[in-house]
C-alpha cells in the first residue's frame, strides 16, 4: 500500500518551482512514475496475489482500439508545421498511448491492492484526511497567509485559493469528488473534514463543483438507502433525482451560452464532420493527444472528456469507453447497495463521470487518481462487503 499512499498524499501537493508548469508537470511525472511502479511491484514482487475478479469485457477491446488507432494515425511529422519551426518527429501518439495503457493496467492493479475491505477503508480515510488538509490550506490562502508554493495563480485567476493545484477550479473539483467519502464514517472528525471541504469549494467560486458534489452525494445516499426503501419511496427518489438532473442541465445550458466551452465543442464537432480524410475521422479519430494540435495552441483540452475522446479515438473508441463505463456503473451500484463504504466510492465515481461533461478530470493527475481509485473499487468484484 506504500505506492497508493504516496500517490494519494503526494499528488495534491507536489510542485517544482522554476519549471514551465510548476503545478501540472511534476504531478504528471509523479502520477506516471508511481503508476508504473505499482504495476511493476504487482507483477514482479507480488505474483502470488490473486486477482480480484476483473470482469469488465470492454476494457480489452478499448485497449486494442487505442493501440490500433495509435498505429494507424502515427506519422513521422506533426499534423501541422508551426511558423518558423522545423519539422518535428511526433512521438506524441505513443507517449499518450503509454499513459492510457498505464491507466488501464493501473486500475486492474488497484483491484488487487484493494481486494480487502480493510484496504478500501484505509484508502478512504487517507483521501478524506488529505482533502481536509488541502481545504484547510486553501482557507489559509483566503486569509492572506504566506503561500508555501508560488503565488502566480492568484494574479492569473483573480483568486488565491488554489492550494497545491495552481488553479481554483482544479481544487474545487478535487474537493467535490472526495466529499462523499466523508459521510461513510461515523467518527465526528470526518464531519469536520466535510465542513472544511464545503468551505473550500465555496471559496473557489467554481459553480460546476457544487453540481458535481451534489451528484456524488445523491448517488451515494441513494445507493446506501435503496434496499431499505419501499417501492413507492424508490419511485419518488428516482423522480426527484430525475427532476434535479433536468434542473441542473437547464441551468448548465443557460450558463454555457456565455461560456468558453460551447465554442470549443462546436469547433471540435465541425472538425470531425468536415475533414476530407479518406478514413472518416468521426469513426477513427485523429489519434491520441492530437486535440491540442488541431486547434488553437492555447486550447489543450475540450473541457468535455467525451468530445475530447471523439476527436482523438473516434466514435468507435468513445462507444467502447461508454460501454466500459456503463458496465462499471452497473457493477458498482450492486456493490454500493450492500456496503456503506462502497456507496461512498460509488458517489465518487458518479461525481467523476458527471465532471467529465464540463471538465477534463482525466487529464489532471490528482483528479485522475481519484477517478481510477473509484473505478478500481467498482471493478474489484467479490461478494462479501462490510
């Protein structure tokens, strides 16, 4: 569990001042090195541990498709030549493919490390405590206390509350994802963590984080109480949840009319539909990590993971991902209805999926780590849950 502890505690805090991206690049490096380290430790040092029953049939198909698209779309030159720059060999396809492969293998590895209920409980406690400390540091920033890292993001975003993330939005999303775990323990200190997290989200002024937190909490509580409800109560709960989601979608659509996300989504859709390639990009995509090359250099992500997937792996790859996710949701729901602690992780998983519609949590290492842990808990299998 040392590697899991390292990534849980290290990713929200690691930073290297003086580099081009002091917050993002060090976290990516730690996440990649730690992920491959956990995989290698599992394969070479713990070969006798049994797998926990990974049964998702769509994971292998998605892996093969990602590798296949990377081979198909690989070319010796970048998709375009920047002004005043010589041609550059594009290893970007394979670097991205290796990271995706690492994430899939890491999730399977985590199902082994998290095979017992005690390991899941320990991970949940570490997540709650780490998020509470992160929120507390954000509160210190709000009151103007000296920052332990660099203060540049305060001027860039107009909000100094970013903790070790360098961006208030990233911080808010991280806190909102972890929030459901604080309500699976009876000890009062976890309520204090939840209180700090709610304050931290409020201080970041990120509206979408409240929606993610609400979806996560609603999913967690609904799965926990589902078996105790009567048929009428279940029907009322489902109707109330549906009305709430429709209300969030209506409010979100109104916000999108003046938000930068909608033009990006429209541009991505036009790019998919207007390409003259002999192989329809709408089916195969343009290759992993190609999004930033096809659009303005300042736009690295689509602010919607599903649109991002459509551009890079096409309709087929996105459909395989959706099937894989649907399988995990179905399996996770069954486990969450029988276990309080799994219900908390189910809320994390649903909040993560909700955030992919308006953000890019899969591309931010601390958020991706929380999502992979939740996915591994959904996939861990077994029948005995406490």
